[in-house]
C-alpha cells in the first residue's frame, strides 16, 4: 500500500504527471470545500472557526509563478497520491502548488479530453516533460489503464498529509472531505471519455 498507483508513470512524467482522479473521488477536494457555503460546511461537521481558517488559508496561497514552467500562475493544484490496500483505496493529499492554466489543464488530462482541449494539454505535457508527442501518447494509455483499475475500487478514505494544511484544521478538513465523499455516494457521476491513441 505504500506505493502511489501512478508512481511508475510519474517516473517518466517527471515534472508534471497527469494523475486521473478516480471516479469515486470526483468533486471531493479542498477547493470544493472552499467554494461551499457555510451551511453546507457546517453540515459536514466543520465549525465556523475552522471554516474561516480554511478559507483564509486558501486565499493566502501564492498564485505567483507556476512551479512547473515558471510562467504566471493562476490556479492552486491539489496533488494527490492514490494507494490501493486490498479492495480499499486511500487518496492522500500530499501538497498544494501553484500552476499556470496550461499546466493545470495538462495535469487534469481527463478534463482536457472531455472539454475538447486534449491537443493543448498533450502539447504542454510533452513540452514540460521534454517528451515526444508519441511518448506522451503511449504513456497516456497507461495512465488510463491505471485509472480504470482505480475506478473499480468502491471504498475510499481520504487523508491529508502533515504540512499541507495548518495543523490545527487538518484533521477537521480531512473528516469533512470523508463526509463529503460519503454524501456523494462514493462518486457516481458522468463518465470520463477514454483516451484514444492518435
């Protein structure tokens, strides 16, 4: 269980690794919590003080430079690792980082695929990882294979690594994410288009 499901892919996509979010975890993120209204957050068990600290922390995150390509950043990316433990999955938030819109799109290759921006994302993945388009094409087939395997796991738990959020709110936010996951019915949602080699 101590190896991220995408670890073999991320050794090749060294600078920017496109980890597809398993379906059961769609729409479960810290960014989602930050966008929710206070009533919804209280319904997830968060106290007002924790909500205020979380929103303040999120808004204070640097969006200055993209940590991948050093261009102007616009987004905060949640970097997750996905572990398989028998028939259970663990999604661990390991860092928050600033990305430009191009790198963020490339990181979320599935989103790029369903929104008609796949070519743009593929180009960025190749560029920042110093790979050929053919390399990216071959590797993305493996990314989707891993994603399909992760989708077969129906029971997930969310963890937040130490140092990602302020320690005084980390456990509360982790619990809220797990409650949100449970409320979402473990991720029944739209189907992500499969990647087709070019």
